[in-house]
């Protein structure tokens, strides 16, 4: 499990420290701080960045906009980004708007305003609005990760680490190798987001990661998973065995 990785692009040392502390106090991981276009692009190209917070003016040049424009031209590197700037120039705003930022915040900023903007940016990037909830610990589901609210943190969970998912009423228990998460989402909805080549339903209350199967006992309607976890295999879903390569 990881915290959400944020690249902070800001050239004012005092602002760097204040924003970094704010983000980390809210469970976010500032993977790097850059104060030039070159430094920022080096991080984007070589590090695992989930979201960027960009000051527009770096060394008195609108390099934050240039960074956003460069990312827009690189589909494989596109990530949500937020402009956080002191500029109130209308022309600069219009230029920045063309890059389609996920938020545009003018300094001085409010702590909650920035934290909420981060959460909304992740939701919008994965086209799952209103899914992260402070109260319920909901999640955004991506191709490789789940972004799950747990306490004050927004945690990044590798989908490959999920062992199984079990439903209880309107909630899903997501069991990973190291931790358990409870989110408010239906089993059917979360199955829609997960890869059908790796995840399958074995019971009306269970989805399992087939890579984590240790043993299947069809006669006993029983599946043993890694970590000594057990899942039920109902008659309705026994066809899932056909999808798994077996030796005879």
C-alpha cells in the first residue's frame, strides 16, 4: 500500500515547505519538489507520479503552463494536475485553462480547498465522480490501482495485491496482502472496473483474484487463497474453473 504520490512544482522555498507539510499532514506523499521545468519533467518521466500541483510562474516565467502543455502532448504520461498560483492575470488564466487543469486555485489558499481539489482531481481523472468520501472511506478504481480514503489518508492500493473482495450489505471488504479496506460500493460495480481475466465471481458475495488461488475443492464448494484466506465457490459460479489453466 502506498500513499498517493504528488509532484509539487513551486519555486518559493517558504511556499514549498508550507504546501509539502500540508499535503503530508493529510496523508499524501510528496514524491518530489521541483522548481524548474527541467526538474519537473525529469520527475514526470522517471518517477511514479499520481498528481501534480503546479505553480504557474517559475523564476518569473509561466513554466507551470509549459509543463501542463507538455504533459497534454504525452498521452502515456498524462496525470491530473492542479494550478496553485498567485497570479490573478486574466490572460494567464485563459492560457492555463486551455490545458484543462483539474482545478485552478489562487493563493492564499484554504487547506481544505486544496485537499478537496486533490480528491476531486483523482475522481475526475478516473471518471468516477463523488466516489471518495471522508466519512465512508470510498474508493476510486483505476486499471492498476485503487485510491481509497482511510482516515485522513488517500491510499493507493495495487490491484494485483488484492486477494479477494467480500460484500456485506452495501459495503465491500477488500482484502489485500497487508491490509483490509472497507468501501461503500456494490460488488457488481467494482467487478465492472476490475480485469475479468484476473478477477472472477465465485459466489454472490465473493470476487477473487485468480492469481492468488492455492487450491480449489469443487466438491466442497471451497477455494483456498494465499495467506490462508478462504472463499466460497457456489454451484452457480463453478464455470469459473474453466477459465483457469489446470494440469491434468
